[in-house]
C-alpha cells in the first residue's frame, strides 16, 4: 500500500495519482497518445521513460496540479491528497467510448427542416471516422466528443467558420436512426437556429421524413432578434 510511504520519484507520484483517481489505462493512453506498455514504463523509475511533457499532458487532461511533480517536499500520499482537487472520475466531462464510436462509424443521413420557410427537407450526408473526425458532404469538418450519457459533435463551417453543435443520447445509438438537437446559424441570414432532427443509416423519402419530424414549429426555433435589441439596451458603453 501507499500509506506512510515516501515517494521519491515522479514516477512513484504518478502511479499514486493514477490509482488515487482510479484512472483507466486505456483512457490515459488515449489522452497522452502513447501505448499501454509505454504508460506502464513511465510509471517505472528504473525505465527512465517519464518526460516532462507526459506530466504536463496528464495535468491538463485530469486537472492534476503540477506542483505535485515540481515540489520535492510533496513526497507522501497524505501531502498529495491535500493538493489533489476533490473530484471523482464521474466528474469528467469527456470520456473515451470505443464501443459507441464503433457503432457510429461510417455514413449517416441527418434530416431536419431547413432555416427558410420552404417545404424542403434538409438532408446532409455525414461520415464518422475511426479517430472521431466528422465530415459532411459540404466538407464541413468536426469532431465527436463522448459524455457519460450524451455525446456532442462540433463542426466548423468551411466558409463562414461558424460552429454547429449536434447533441444526442448515447443509449439511442443502438438503433439505425436516432434523434438529435442542433444549434447552428442559418447560411443566408447568419441567424441563430435550434433544430430537432434525426440520424438515419438509410436514405429516406421526403414524405417519410416529414411524417417523422412532424410540424416545423414543434421541432424548430429561430432567434428572436427583438430579444437581441432589448439586450443591446442593457449594454453599458
């Protein structure tokens, strides 16, 4: 056990912190971009594999104070516990989820109503890759981030550079179609827009999509610019 033990080396401190925070080797390897075998080596002082950038990466990924590794006087489990933030693994916002990613790989059709008042259906092909990259048919690129219960795709528009966020429930990905909520800006007015829509593995007919989506006013909300005008009156110059 680590109790009453003097931790002379950063490798020992790192090993203690990993065990204390109950971090998984697979997640750490993904964050640091190293293999599980290398992770084992950087916790072994005799291997001499631990580098400062490993410690900085760990500190950034898991909110670990660098003082633990930079201060030689912090050399016991008790002292480290006093510095470590009060947190549990469950408090992480972003997770590694290889099973969910494997279910999402490949081509999807995203269906929703467009920002204009036409009766057309907004359908866009999206491809999800093994590294979590997401690219749509218009070459807008993004990344998928896995949370505990929900996940998020963030995309940047190739032309406008505006961001689009697409959120969905993880437990619904087991099906060939599932709902999402999207916050974006409409292309022609640069106006904030909230949409509900759905992913589908299959290319669907317009009438079927409209039947699933229901009435536009139930699944779409545009920013009221009068609210922005009222908000601007509160801004003190």
